[in-house]
C-alpha cells in the first residue's frame, strides 16, 4: 500500500513499535517499567511499504494539570501535523499525548523509524514531502540533510543555548546526547577486566568480540560515536588509527541497530558497549550496569527538531516544534524520562552529570555533515579489509 493511504488509514495508536534516538529500535515498554498515560489513545498500528511504523493520534480529551498549555497559534488551530520520529516509544508517546491534549483539534500522524531511513525518505520525496516535522535524530545527521529542512526560529529559542541551534536555522536541539561507554560490571568482574573509563580501554584484548557497537551506516547515533572517537583519539587524520584497532577488537561483530547496544550489554551478551547517555541512564538502578564519559573526550550532539521544506501543514508544524521546546514539555521529559534538556531554565534529571563536568571534544558539525559518505565508506573499508 502507498504510504499516504496508510497514514490516513491508521486510526489512533495503542502501542507503537518505534526506533529510538538516532535509529535505535525500541520496545513499547521501558527498562524501568514506566509507561506513558495513553488513556486517550485508541485504534491501530500499521506498517507502510518501507517497514516504518505508522499511527494517528487525535481527539485528546483527558484533563491533566501538568499538560503544557499552548505555546503558539490560536484557539482555531485545526487540521493535521505529520511527524517523523526515531525516538523511544515511551517518551515519544508521552509528548504526543500531552500535545494532543493541548491541541485537541490537531490530528497527529506519527511515522516511526531510524533517523537515517527517515531522512532518506524525506529526501526521496523531494518537493512533495509527506511529513511536516522531523522530531529527533542527531543534529549532525540533520545537518547532512539540511537541504530538506526549512528555516524556523522557535518561540522558545531564547531559552535554548546557541550551541544547540543550527547557525542556518534549519534545526533546534531539544536534548543534548553525550556519548558514553556502558558496561556490565558482573561480566567484567568475572573475567578480571577493569571497568572502562576511556576510549583506549576498548582496545583491551580481553574485550575482543565483547564490544557492542552498531554499524554507522544504519544509525545516526553510531555515526556520531564514530566521529566522536576519531576526533577524541587523534583527530580527523590520525584518529583513524584508533578506529582500525577498535574494528579489529570488534572481531567481526557489529550490530544493525544502535538500540541493541545497551540492551545486549544489560542482558550479558556483550561486556561493554558504545551508546548514548539517555539509554545508559535507564539502568541507574541496576547495580550490575555502569557507564562512563570517556576521559579523552566525548560529544554532546543534541537530538534536534526540524520543519520539513515545502511541507503541507507548516503552521501546525511550527506549533508542534514550539510545544516540544516549551518549558513544560522539556520538564516532563527530564523528570519522567531522564532526558537532558536543551533549555537553560529546566533542571537536569536526578543523577545526571552537568555538561560542564564532562570532557568534550570540539565536535565539527560541518565536517561530520559534508564528509559523512566518505567517513562511513572509510569505516566500512576498515571492517572488510582492515584499511
């Protein structure tokens, strides 16, 4: 069936099998057992011809004092907004529920998938896009597809640090995402392997074949991790020597989804993994799981939101973006889902280190965007031939 037909055929959503942060598959339930209040959702879930999850939210009716009020628009706001998103199912559903309660006359059509596949889909649609907003995905990946997005300065931009806003106005960061090393303390202890604290520790021969890492061509976050390691371990030229050694220590094991990295470390299939902070913090109450910010430096590229060029529902897209970047929405994501806010007037989730305490590389967005195809090609060559 054609994508458009499926989008409009789906009526509501009970549970959404989605892909999280930069192309990671997610379950409908979270690790800590929390689930969003979906009492006002009903209907079905569908897959379009590309294997993307499709669902429609409409008619929010529940009264909730914590639901953010309208951040833009008027009482006559109506119609549809089509949202592409790679976010985790639970926090994604929670914000959609809050949005439709604030704007009950706007129907939200949600298409879930990996960041790269969604961006490729947007590009393939050219001047007739089927979506209005891309919500989520690393800003460096969005920068690589900047020609697909429209300039927009959110009503909430003044509360967001400039480092999290695209200089060309094509995207706005909604949640900085430090890259971390997650590890299984029990497995490491049993094997007599020290807990990692830096990228160099991943080269320990005792970890050969025991490192969970995703193929960068499959995941935006895995690509950000690749660029981060290159920059942290010698720079754009010399950093590749580290990547060669790391690839050898992967021992031919590379995952097809970055969402599997933290889960397979937690389940004991891998001893360590490379993942994003928001996935690692899900295990803060698990004494067998730990994570670190590599001491040589990591990155904190934000998940971002962008309006798609030539979209059909531009005004509703702006309303949606303003809502996602509102103080109430960011506070809810921080409190309930441990997502680091981009707003400077929202407190960090409990137990999360402030950015100022983390050693960060000077992440080059332009290089990561312009050289993406070349960088991924070089990595693939290393995997197959060692060079």
